[in-house]
C-alpha cells in the first residue's frame, strides 16, 4: 500500500492527467468532458485500491466529489476495463506507473514520457498526422 500523503496523491493525479493529456487543475472543475471525467474516476479508483485504505468520503474529498460518486467511479472503471480495449490499454500504462510510485522508483522522466506503452501503429500514425495537419 502506498502511504496516503498529499505528495503521493499529487503524483497520482499528475500520472493520470499526463496519460489522458489534460491539465491537473481540470480534475477539480465541474465539467462533464469525457477525458476529465475518466481521469477523475481513475484517480478515485487508484486511491481506493492502491493507497492506504481510506473511507469513500475522504477519497471524495480529494477529487471534490461525494462518497456515492466515488462508489460509482469504482463500478464504471471496472466496467470500462472489461468492455473498452483502448481504455484498458491506457489503464495498464497508468497502472505500471502507479506500481512504480508504490515502489518509490518513479522519476519525473518516467512520468512525462509521452508513450510509456507501445501504442498500436495506427493510433500513433493518426495522432502524428493530426498534429502535422494542425501545425
């Protein structure tokens, strides 16, 4: 179990936000953008499963949500892991980083690497083409 210090919680939020390409400040906003909602749910999931056991209310306080929302997050993440392959792939990438955090071996370089897991060839090509078209 990871000690539940504010520093570790901030690292967890940064790991999730960098994988989902969103700003960590967005986690605290009241928005329903899918990437932000999924990131919030992932933070709640990892706080519940990998950190020193806390009540659902304390986990909800970390993401500015209610305890029933945290319970819903846990169910949604379990469902998405089973049904959505892309989500499952990103979940595994984030989980590897969280396990590094658990061991205390995480470095800033590890967290900031844009593709920690090898993406599918088509996804990488599409994202590079999209960037090239926008530039």
